[in-house]
C-alpha cells in the first residue's frame, strides 16, 4: 500500500525527502554494507540538491544510478546524469562509492545491456536485485522512468534495463529500468509537484487507473511513498 506525504511547497518537500534518503541510506549500509539509490531527471535533481547539504550520509558507501537515462553524452545538457551531477553530485562533501552510468560509446541496445550488467554486478547471484531506494518523477501523461502510456515496454518482463528508441518525449532514444526491477525495490519515493499533476495523481492514487504507467509501480515487498506539494495533492480526497 502506498502512503502520501503532503507538503506546503517544494522546499519543505525537499527537506523531508532528504531526511528520508539519509534514513534509508543508514539502514541499508548497516544491513548490507552499501546503498543503491536511483535518481530520475526532470525537477527531481534540483529538489534534492537544494536540501541535500542539510543531511549527512556515508556517501562512500553509495552506489548511484539513474532510473532512466537519455541516450546522449553524459555532459550533454539533456543528460539525466548531468542533471544529477550538477544539482547533487558536486554538492556532496565526499565522492560516492560508485556510479552506474550509461556508456554512450555503445549502440543503444548494447548500452542498455551493459547498464543491466553493471547493476547486476552489485548483487552477484541474485536474479532480481532489490535496489534500496528509487526516486521517481511523473510526467503529466503519467509516465515514470521512460515508461510511457501504451508503450510495449510496459509489458517487458525479461530485461531489468531496456532501451526505447521511440520515446514520445524527446529525446527519442533512452534506456530505462523496467517494472520487474522497479517493483522489487525496497523503497520508492515518487516526487510530484505542481497543480498540473493533480488530475492524474487523483486518477492514480484514488482510482488506481492502470492506464498510467506510474500506477503500475506496485512494490512486491517495499515501501512506496508519494511526496507531493500542495498543488499536486489538491485533487486527492
Ligand atoms: O528523462 C526525462 O524526460 C525525465 O526523467 C522525466 O521522465 C521526468 O522525470 C518526468 O517528466 C517528471 O518531470 P518533472 O519532475 O519535471 O515534472
């Protein structure tokens, strides 16, 4: 069952989210010695980046990944990794233990396979790893990661990381986590702000409308929290 945390504005949301990240980080490191955290693009990196210096984490034990990545070079302004680096990575007091990033020198399909291989190498012998925390965003069409409404990737069950070459949101070529690994996560924080998301959020959270890809995030055994500001939560009963 998902729960909702509602905040007055983006700033207070970001502060609570960073406390949540710090909590999950110390639990994971105590439990298995490292913390896997997946970031998304959009507004998420700046929301986290504005408050990350207010918490303290053992960054040397972090393994950072991107929940989805645009198939562009890592220093491109379109790159989700670049957004993570600018808003968060370069503000951390120490380097993170590791980063799982797109190898843009490979063709798209091979880049997705390589990303999955790097991810799996953190969890030797495990068929579907349980990543510690995924920070997800949602587009106005209800997409999350690069899982778009009506796309064939929504029914992908064999790959943990897949590629898409016809994304309706530019750029068209991307790689993305798929539901099998998203839904195996230990925790997911969905971060949505602004009134433009309110109608879709009502349909997902109150009506469980599965036509929206974000509604298909249903963790097998993890904690699922919606972090919403006042505008995004305005249509929830
Ligand atoms: O690669 C992308 O295009 C983004 O990652 C995208 O999927 C984003 O996460 C959502 O559209 C939410 O964006 P906002 O948080 O800016 O609304």
